C-alpha cells in the first residue's frame, strides 16, 4: 500500500514578505492575481490595516501606488514577470516624478520553465527595468527573500526610486504540468 502524500508546506518566504510589509508600514497592495503571490495576497486581504486591490492590468497598480504615496501611504505592487512590459509607460512617470515604488515580481521564463511563451519577457525583465530606470534586486534563495524585500523597501521609500525585487523561479517553485 502506498503512503498518502504529505501536503506541501506553505513556504516561509510569503510570510517573510508580509512581515516586512508590516515593519515598513505598507498600507496598500496592488496585484494582478498570480499563483506565486497567492499566500501573500491572502495575508494582505486578511489584514484590516491593509488595502489589497486586484487589478486588471499591472500599470493600474503603478498609478494607484503613486496616488497612495501622494495621499501619505506606502504601497507595493505584486506581479509576474510577464506583466512587466505592460508598465513601461507608467514607470516613466514614476521616474520623472520621483515617486517611490516597490514592486515584487515573481519570475517566469527562468529555471524549469515549461511554457515557451513565458521565456521572452522572463528573460527580458531585468533589462526592461534597467532601461526605464528601475533598480533591480534579484533573489534566488528562499531564506533571503525577507531581507531582500526589506532592503529594497527602505531603498525605495528613502530615495524616492522605483525598486523591483525579482523573486526567482527557484524560490517560487518548479511548475510541472506534464502530470
């Protein structure tokens, strides 16, 4: 008789990010639904001190968080690397107006990617961000996610710059749809 499979443990890194959000007083979280951010999104929705807003497209989040900053609140944008290209025009506004913007991007098109459609944007994400003036921090180890997000948040809100934390596919996990 085959033993029942253990349920997968909830990874600690989404909890680490949520704890950083609390520590740096993130009040608004804009996101496009993404499996990689599911646990973090749930935690933000459950927190009465945070406003979590589901978007139809990523650039809406850039505008929303610029407004949050002007209204005196800090925010973060959660998205997948496939949505980065949607934000380029809005990121130009952030750059010119010197609004802080913290973006957490779950990467696709990296290690173990099964979907060839994810490769072009996944591989281009760092260059796209660099070209528009976004500071990029890449994290590929689960144990380093919390401190990387914290350092990036401090950098964004103290320097009024856009900072993107690219959460590598090794952190998010291997997707195997062949089974």
